[in-house]
C-alpha cells in the first residue's frame, strides 16, 4: 500500500462518534495540550491492521504523514517507523533514529510518544551516547521532554535504571502533568526491576516531587510504605 492508498483507507474508516470521544480524551480544545489535533475516530487495533502492508512507504512519505494535522496519520507513520526499525539493518536503524529525533515535535501527543520512544530512541541509544536525552529533557517542547523519559523504558527492561533517574532529576520540577505522569511511570517501572534503587531515589527526592509523579512512582508499594511517602514520614 502506498501513501495515497493509506490515506484513502484511513479516511474510509472515519467514525465521527469515536472521533468526538477521542478529541475530548486527548484534550484537543483551545489551550489544551492537544489543541487543534484532528481525529478520524479509528481505533488502534484497526490502525495496526491497516499499516501492516505499508512498511515500504519511503521516509519522504512518512514525513508527509507526520506533518499531517490528522492524528491517525501521524500514529500510522510511527507504527510503520517502529516496525521498520525493528526489522532494519544497523544503518537503517540509524537513519530512522535520526529521522525520529528530527521529527520529535511532530510526535505530539502522549500516545504517539509512548508508542515509539522506547522502541526507537531507547533501543538505538542502549549502547550509545545518551546525552541527546538530556538535551531533549531540557527542551521547551512538551513532547521532546516526554520522549526523553519514556525512551528510558527500553533501558529499564535491560536492567539499566541509572539514565531513568538522571532524566527524572532534570524533569523533577517540570510544570506539566503529562511529564509528572511519565516520570512517575518510569520510576515505578525502574522499581519493578530494582526496588532498592527506586527507594533510594525517592528518599532523596520525594519531598520535592509533584504529587502526581510521586503517586505514580509508589503505586505498587505496600500500603504502609505508600502512605509513609504520601504523608512525608519515610
């Protein structure tokens, strides 16, 4: 399936009722984080089916999808990128990583970040210099900041939690709720691999952490310990 065929297929699946629901869920109203995003109303399982035959769309075509104001077109581009990265050679993966970082501001909703950051940026940087994540964490762009922490999920799965803590420190005082949730989520995942390391990080920082970040980080703790952190008595 080429680019035009993919776009036509997506439009043929438009569901106005589902689109209205998704528009509210992903906060597309004025002043909200997804302001102006347009939804066709296609569910993720259907998007995965549609894009299975689209792996050969060139990067120039994927660029057009990422530039689109339609959420499902950007989501489809990222599904294709993740799949192509997974099956690519080392050189191809390098090209996809570079393309992904260049387009980070177009990975502009939390589901788009969570779909792609670990599988592309995290995987590529596993055995490479990770300073780009610190650069993204200090960005003024919300989505670049979320990419910086969610990318570390790949490292966590390999038992490497140090970069997660380093990025979490940078983002500790970020004002946005979506960053609080993402950092808390990654701290929780780090704790699933190394609880001692997570509690050490929390003991040093929990009194300054935003409440949402802390709640996500300690979600699976025993109730007495969880309450201790929430009440500041640890």
